C-alpha cells in the first residue's frame, strides 16, 4: 500500500500524528506497539483511549470559546475518558473515588478535559445503544453537577478537603468504594510475589526480567534519589525502604506501551511479610496536551516527564499517596508510585440503564470539579496563581446553558468523527501503512543501515 496515493487526508493525519507521538517508543519496542494498536483496533472507544495525541491535534486547530487568559491555563488531567475514574487510598488512609490516571496531566484549557470526557461517554453509551437524546441528557447531568460544584467552591475553602467517600456517595460509585475496602495488601502480594525460606521475592513471570549487577545498581541509586522527593505521611506509619527484590517488568495498559519500568519490593511498615510494599518505577511519557501547549514557562517548570507526572498528580489530587515521587535513570525521568491494592476502576459493564448511570454521572461531575479547582493558588506551586473556581465561574458568566449545549453537541460530533477515524486507523494498520509497525509481526522493519 502506498500512503501518498491510498490514504485519504484524514487517514494520513491519523498516521502522521501517531508516528510523531510514538516514533521513539515504537523504535524501542515495536512488539509493544503492535499489541497497543491491536487493542486500539477493537472498537472506537478503545481507539479513542489510545489516541489522545490525535484529540489534541484536533483541539489545537479548533476555536475554544471557553478559553480566556485564566481558563486556558489550569491543571488538567489530560486524558479524561470515562474509564479513568476509580478508587485510591489517599495519604490520610481514606478510600477515595476520583480520577485515577495522571500520565497525561498538564496545564491547558479547562474545556479540553470536559470535551474529552463528554466524547468518550458518547462512545461508551453508543456501545449500550443509547439514543442521542439519552446521551445528551446524561451529559447534561454530568456538566450540571460539575458547574454546581465549581460554584460551590467559590463560596467555601473546601476544595482541598472535598472528596467522594463511603459516606457521601451512592449507587455504583458507593459500591466500588465498598469493594475496594475489602481488598488487602496480602492479596496484592500473593499476585506478584512468592515466599521462599521465609523471604518474599517477586515471582518469576514471563513479563519479568532479572537485572544484571550494573542495571540493579543503577535502579538502586535511582531509588535513593526518589526518596528525597516523597512527602512524609501525616497520620500513617512510615515505611522502611529496605529493598527485598527488584525486577524489570512490562504489561502496562494501552497508554503505556513501550515504556521501560521496574518493580521494587520494599520491607514495608514492619518485618511482617504481609506488610511489604511494591513500588512501580515507570518511565514518564510525553503528555499529550504538552504537544500543543507551547508556553515556555510551563515547559520549563518540569525537570522531566517523571517529575511532571508526579507534580501534576499532587496538584490534581491534593492528598496523593505518600509513595508518589520521581527519579532519573540514565538521564531519563521516571515516576514512582505504589502498586496499591486499594485501586479499583469504575466498571461500566453492568451499568446498562440510564437510571443507573445518572447518579454516576453526577458524581463524576463533582469529581471533575474538584480535580480542576484543587490545583490553584492554594497549592504549593506557582503555575496557577489564581482561584480556578473563580476563573471558571467568571468565564461561564450567564452562559451556562450555552456552555452545556456546546459540549453536548461536541460530544456527539466528535464521537462520530472517532467512529470514522477508528475505521481509517484499522484500514491503515491492516495495510501496513504505519511506518515501523508490521501488522503481522512476521517481518519486523529492517534498520536502514542493514538494508
């Protein structure tokens, strides 16, 4: 297949954007990206999840009537799709329902998060055969709850303490919090490790790789640098940082293909084997919004992508895990976090009726409002020197109905665009039109110097 003659203009743009975003990682691990692209080929929603870079390429060429001097420069999650909500345990030991993925977090237009979520929900709801009217009504519920919560924050100082917890949630959100509370650290350890001669170590699994001495020493030095970046816990026991085992690993999600990663097993809170802690040390990826946000002050604020990921998560969560930090390995930034047993994604599979989904959407709207409003002038950084809730409220003014109608219309339109883009992507991938990635896997690309 010849790209220049057989790909239409939009299909060529899709290929070009994916190659520009991922070329280095595709070169480093073509097999991982072949797997990523096969997952993206499954349906339009899976394609949308894996192609945030395309979404931002489109946003960069689109007018945004909801972006002024302040609302174009707030902390955003960066990839706010419907499956990026779930539970985590915060630094105070509370099980919180919130946004739970920050690999793409950056500063940008507040409407970008809302548009990305709205279009993702339209795609997810399309899989459930909801009508456009029902999808629109549910999105109005989400956006209404978002605006109500933003406005509520203008009347109080509770944005940093606000959280969706067991006592103030309902329906599926409440159920996922309750299910999370039944999980145990021992259960996670039994999944990843084994005990031999009264010592715990990582299990030997196909995706794990034992380290040679030089690489292990490099990871251990990176762990020491990481320890200087963590925030001491406030009301919980601290951990020992004695390392029991370390491995290189893979198997991350659709958005992290090709990123080098290590797992580290720590002694934990005490010498009891069930209290050991597993840390993930994962190379930070280039945030999708950062590809279209050119402000040099923002770019210069971050030391590297690992630093950017951890700092963004702290800004957006307010009470992030005590294990969150960053480090460097070989001059490349890595984000460090706990592999926690207390993280569980919201499962949309059994939510089949609008009546079940409506309270979920209201709670997601509140969670999104907290996400945007917590990382502002009240935080310990200087990038957002104003109150985000006041900026959003002033930007909306008396145009609330116009704002909601615009985002609902965008959701329908962009979901249809994504359905068409998914078909174009699958056709291009099957035809071998994505440079460096063979669709069959039988004939990996031959380096130029070997031809």
